[in-house]
């Protein structure tokens, strides 16, 4: 009977059940999306592993009909990674990576759809200069990890002399044949657990609030049922049936929202992460759990809401002065959560893993404590608010009559803000463990380009000097000198650095310098510096041939008598070098191809796309040139990916919060349609009513954000103590999170003003 009331109650019933279904559906869609995240991550990982070509080893397999020469030529373009490979099949059975049916000939390339679109657009002008290949086809979906990935395979020739065991190799298959399991960092596991709990709790709160839409009108209908003979237990079962019908319809809408969002995910990119729709397939047990838990929660929430309501044949007792909420049991939840987290304080990185169940339960209890305390806080505060203007009095009186409804609207945003504050504190506290300073001197250089042995360093320096936006070029070549032949074990090895006088002065304080001079540096950062023992006049030293490739010959150098001592200074990378400094004329002719060059560039940031122009110059010199943009710190890739996942999930939760709040606000306005029409009919100004609605939202939001800040700070402090990190409050993050929460509510309130204006008409008093 309750289910029939939900769907056969005329226009009013349909509007009520539709609002409930939309609210529940939005929550279900996000639950299904969250349930699909593990499968999406697994799909991305599997595809990355399937196309893996980093199977290089010390031994190079011989050329055969089933071998492939492949070179890593990754680059970046305006902050986006571009995955590039040069390929040279050596036989008809050369292995093909996923998504590729046949290799392009030399000069041609296969590109991902996203890269093809970028190259065809005006935005890709500079990238077209860097990739001088003609597009002959596209890479299939199975060869890409995301719909927006920029990737290409370009045909090349004569890669064999460049084999170095790191960026150029000969392979006979794709994929890692010896996958290894990595050690799981307990702090990273804790981060993932807390992220999931924090993102899912607001969803559960909104679903619980959505099934209570239209509660006051429902109770009046139940009173009419009492009048025609239903008892109290029957009315509760009927109310549960109504909620169940709305929740089941919400499941259907949620599945539709999820499928639509799943399809739209293929064309979206958030913080550099994209997926294909097929990735987002939640595991069947999780789908079943959502399908069972949401209707069950709807029934339980409805019965819980009716526990303190007396429905009599002549009305609902709740319309009188409600009993004050009890505080004692609400105060038990946060301490219970802290008690579950307390045994894991101080475990950090080295003291064992965190208990996943205790972490999940403790964080949930703390966040649920927000939802339990907020109705009592709102009720207590609004009962003591002083009188003011007409709009203020209307708002305060409405809050005093239905503080629970106002608190339910804000509960979700409060939980989200509390969790976000705790996570920001946790990320800020442990960030130093997953980042390290690079010690690069960004005042002297901002980019470094490593050159292959085939590119003469002086020519490269001249090209970079002519690149728009390059202020200064420091060109150096590096190698190693040994006291014995490099074919056997080495006795003493020292660094070798070759460069012009201006470049060498970036490394050492030189007494004087002209081309042909040699300097000896001692006292650098190397712990086993053997410069003083190795660099002796007349001694023969051997130049390490390995940087020149497998076919490079070993050159020898006899230490001359005129070697000058010099004092090292920090180079642009922040290191104190040691060993031998040579000017170009002093380098033996046979050693020119056995040292690898690097160019350090000082850039003019006012020149548009200066870093992209540098990368284009490097690609013009050789596809194997490796440009790198310097930064003050380097971050752990796993830590960064977890933080990215948090931001992506937070964006989805904020969208849900906004949509659900808007639905809830519209439902509240619909409930008050006759009241608003009555106030307009007796002369109340629309501006006054609009301000009253704003005040009705602002007061509970302010209280909710204040409570969320307190709970979030407490949870963040406990999580930091669990990881062994110093407890610090990032006030900027706290204010940012509360500001974002307040901004979402403000936007929702402004969006609800047009429907409010339409409802404020005297003809709204008509009834049938």
C-alpha cells in the first residue's frame, strides 16, 4: 500500500517520489563510480604492463626475425606527457604492442586519437615541429591507458648503434616477463583508506537525507490513514513502503546516471587522468551490495525518523513543541572513533601495518559524529538567537520549528569539509616523506638537455643559443677515467668533465683558463675521490668507452705535466664535482664519442612557450636528446597519484553535494509553497522572503562548517600521530576547505532563487 501511495498519489505524489529518487540516484551513481575505481585502476595498470618495453638487461639478444629495435623518446607538451617510441622491426615476426597491427615505415607514425586531434589543431603547432613524421594510422584502444593519452610509434632506422641498455634496446616481446611485487608502504595504504572513507561518507549522508524528502506531508497522510482505521505499526510499514519505492526508483535512476557518466568519462580528463568507458565496470559483489544496502538503508532511516513521532487520527504530535534532543549519546561517537584509532598511534612507516578495519571504523565514527552533533548544535543555537529584522525573524522562526530539516541539508557538506580538512592535514604532514629537494640552482639554469654521443656538444650549444628565450648556455661533457683498462676491474676511477672555459668556471674557481688547459679538482662530494692518486704526471689513464655504445673503442690519455689544481664550486645541479676538468683541445680525439654531453640553459620566462621551443631544438638535434625541466622538489609518483585520485574524487563529491543540495532546497521550497503564497498575499515583500531563505541556509551552514573544522582538525591530528609525523595545522588549507564548502552552498542557494520567485505568488493558495 505504501509503494502504491508513492506512485499513484497524483501529481503531488509523483513530484515527491521523483525528488527522492533523484537524490538517491545521484548518491547511487557516485557509489557505483567509486566501486568501479579499483577496476579502472587495474585496467590502466594491466594495459601499461601489456605494452611494457622496459625489459632491458645487461645482455642484448642477437638480431633475429622476431626482434625489434625500440627507443624511448618521451616528451612533454604544455604540461602534458607525450609517450613516444621509435621502432625498427628487424624481421617479419617482430613483436607488436597492443593496439598496433603493423609498424609504420621510417618517417611515418601511428598516433593516439587525442594526439591526432592535438596535432591537427592550432594548439599543436609547436608539437608538429617536434614530431616531423607523417601520420599513417592510429593506435587502438587496447594500446592506450586513457582516452586522452598522447602517444605515438614512429618508424626509424639505424637504432642498433645507439643501444645503451636504458633508452634504446632490442626486444623480442612486450610486457614484463618477471613482474615483481613491491613493498606496500603502510602510510600510503592509510592514505587510500582515509580517502575512500572521506569521499563515501557524504554520499551515504545524502542518500539518508534524500529518503526523508516530503516527511511532513507524509506524516499528515499517515494521520489520515489512522483516521480510517490503520494502527501505528501499519502506518510505519506504509511509510517504509513509500521510502522503499522511492529508493528502488532511485536505484534505477542511479544506474542510468552511472551509465551516462560512464559514457561521458571517455571524453573527460580530470587533473591529467582519463579513462575509457569500459574501465568503469564495478565488481558484481559491490553492485549487489549497493542494490541491497540502499533500499535497506531507506527503510531503516524512515523507521528511525518516525521513532519520536506520534501519528494520531487527528494529526501529528510533532506539530507541537518538539522535545529537546538528547546530547549524551551524540557525544559518545567521536570518543569511540578516537578509541579505535588510538592503538595505531606512532606506527608510522616502520612499526607495522595499520589495521584497515580499525582505521575505517574510527574515521567513520568521527565523521558520523558530525551528523549526530550538528542537529543538536543547530537546535541549541537557534533557540537562543536574538530577534532582528523581518527577514531574520522569519528565518529564525522557521529554523526553530524545523531545525532537524535544516541540519540534514547541511550534514553532507559538513562531513565532506571535516574529511577534507583531515586529509589536507595528513597530506601536508607526510608530504616531506615523499618528496625531496633536488638542490638544483634555479637561478643559474632552469632546464637541462642530455645529449647522445652522436651530437657534438659545441654544435648543440650553438643551436640552443639561437633558440628564442634562451639567455645563457652552459655546455659540458662527462665521462670517467680509470687507471686500468675498462675491460677488467678498475683500480681507481675519477670523473672527467670537458667544456669551454666559461662553462668550466661554473664548476670550479680557475686561476686562468685557455683552450688546451687541464685542471685537477679534489675535495668534491665523491666519498672515494681518487683524483690525487690517479692524476699523476706521465701516468696513462683510460677513458670509459661505455657511453659511446657497444662498438665504441677505449681511448687512452697520458697526464701532462701542466695540470693545474683548482677548487670546486657548486655546479648548477648543486653538486661539488671532482676529478679532471679538460678544455676541448686537451681531450684525446678517440674519446670525443665516449663522453656524453649535457647542456644547462638559463631561460627568459617572459618568452611564450620557451620550454617548448627548447624541446623542439633538442628534437631537431636528435630524437634521443632528453630535455628536462628543473623543479625545486621531486615527489613520489605513488604519493602524487593518490593525491590526484583524491582531487578527482573530491570534484565528483562536490558535484554530488551541489546537485543534492539543490534538489533538497527545491523540495523544501515546494513544501512551503502555501506558506510563501500566504506571506506574499498579506503584503510581505519578495526581497524580504528571499533574504529569509538566505538566512535559513546561512545559519546552519556556518554552524556546520564550524563543527566540521573542529572535528576535521581532531581527526587530522590523530592521523598525523598515527603516521609518526609532527602535528601541524595548515590553516590555509582549513580556510580553503571551509570556503569551498560555503561557496557550494551559496551557489546552490542562488540557483534556488528563481524557483522561489515563481512560488511567491498569491495564486499558490488555490487548492483542489
